[in-house]
C-alpha cells in the first residue's frame, strides 16, 4: 500500500464534500472524522442484518476499507450517509448469505450503537437506579427488535432510530419506497405486540412474594414467634 499523501491536518469539523475529497487521498485524520461521524448508523445497519455484535464490527471494518477505496467515485448524487449505508448493507448481506448458505437462506435487510460510550454517559448523568432501569429497558427493546422478521429490522432501525426519511431508507437499502412504508408499519405493530406481551407477563410477577422474599419474611416472623418470651420485669 502506498503511504498516505501528506495533507493539511483536520482541525475542525469538515462538511461531507471536503471529507470525501480528503479521504480520497487517504488523509487519515479525515478518515477518522468520517468514521466517528457515521459509526453509529453504520454499526446499527450491520447489526440489524447480522444480529451479532462482533460480526457487525468486523463487517463494518471491512466495509470502511471498501468505502475508502471507492470513495473517489462518489459523485454526491445521494447523501454520503446513504452511500455508506449501502456499502455496509452489501457487506453485511454478503456475510449473511455465506453464513446461511448451508442452512435456510434468509433474504433481507437491517437495526445499535456504541453501547459502552452510551452506558458511560448515562451512568455519569443519572442516578444508578434510573440508569439500571434504562439499561434494562434498552436491552428489552433491542431483544425485541432482534426478533423482528429479517426483512423488517433494517427498515425499522433506519426509520425509527436513525430517523431517516422514507426516501433515504429506500435508497440506502435499495428497495422501493412503498416497501419501506409497509415494512415499517408492520414492524411497529409487531414490536408493540411483543412489548405488550412482556408487560402482561411482568404484571403477573409484580411485587411477587415467591422465592427468596417469601422465605425471608416467613423466617423472620417464625423467629419472632419462636423466641422465648421476655423475662418478667
């Protein structure tokens, strides 16, 4: 690999056009800035397709290498984020096809985040109890998103979490806009049903006295009942 040409250091946030120009000549500072700008949406895209954190990270790294090598061909016909999502989605889908070739092939698209950084931010800004509740809620939501049909996950993540427009999501995933609308509507319905079932189950267990709590109370009361009466004064 040829050594990266020297370029003026990136001292401020650059717009996408300037980032593309600098990345095309392998300005490493610009590469870092581009990755930090788009890491979240691109990881979420890969994670939505592969349903595995480690493999999503590997796919994202490979996709960045492909994108950096081809970015000189980017002409700005779409947003840079849309183009990058397409690169990552293609890499992740390729890995998915290899993984499932011997098993049932799953046709499909899509949504997560720098969890360590987010968790650290929350732990510093919130009380431990609230942070724990938020973390548990996030885990529940992520698990239910993972359970969405393969064709709906990416659409849901890009539309609901990354707040892409219908047009942007359709371009990023290379599917018709009508498909984005129908999958997003169905995904929201499936997610509501799944979360509702979880809440119904939680209601039945709320303030439960089964298990350790019940044992502790029975033992405490029995200890008081079996204690010898106080000596008369």
